[in-house]
């Protein structure tokens, strides 16, 4: 399974270097971005990962495909794909109770988006609100698991979504948007990879 990992990581690195801060919509950019996470889904399938983990990664790849295309309809469809992916991860993580301090932090984070995020989202306010709740649920269930890779991966995923929200809705300066886009990509791909690694069997 080494070669598939190398290919997926190489695509992720190429996207991060060449396209992460690019606001264009070329099909080459779309193919590299989508392929880096689709590769993880393929690795998961080949390694016998739980079906819901495979589904979460596949939905992430679909979300990447849709979000890389122009237009509000593509954006909403991409957001829906990512929300479904978070739900798939939540199902994979199973029920559990995270430390109360962490749950309180997630509740405060979700509530804080009403101040710094929701006022900037216009007609997308309710879809964004729903997405915030879904990703916080995923993070809470991940925090209840004992695997360090899983908890770190989920935290990176949440971080990438926060940076994406700032880049899309809050920050107006192009240079800052590019910086946020460049920073969120390794957190996003790395988070997905760590979540997968937490579910792979090791000898």
C-alpha cells in the first residue's frame, strides 16, 4: 500500500504548492485536488477500512470536486457532500462522551460563529449553521475515542473548516485569503489521512 500513499500525498503536495492559493477553476486544479482525497478513499477500500470511513473519504473527494467548481449551486452541493462525510465519520466513531471541558469548548465555538461568521454568510446562513453543528458533532465524537491519531485528525479537519470559513466569508483582503487557503490545505488533507490511519489495521 506504499505506492497509493505516495501518489495521494504527492497529489496533495502538488495541490498545496501550485493551486491551494489559486482562485481559478481549471479542470487540472480540480483533478489534482479531488484525486488527492479520492486516493485516500481508494487506500481505505483496499485496506479493508470500515465502509463508513470509506464513505466519509469518498464524500470528501466529491465535496472537493464540487467546491472547486464555480457557482453557488456547486458550493451548496459541496457543502452538503462534506456534511454527509462528517456524518459518515460520526457513525464510524460511534457513541461516546468527550471530556466536559472539550464539549464546553465545542459548544462555545459553535455559538461564537453567530458573531464572527453568520452575519457574513447572507442567504447561506442556515446551511452554514447546519454545517457548523454537524462538524462539531463529529469532533465531539472523535474526542471521545481513545486513538490519538483520530483525535488529532478530527481537530485538524475542524481547523481547516474554520480557516475555510474565514477565507470564504469573513476576510476581504485577497492576500489574507490566499494565506488562509494555503494554510488550510495541509490541515484538511492531513486530518483526513490521520482519520484513515486510525482505522487501518497494523501488524
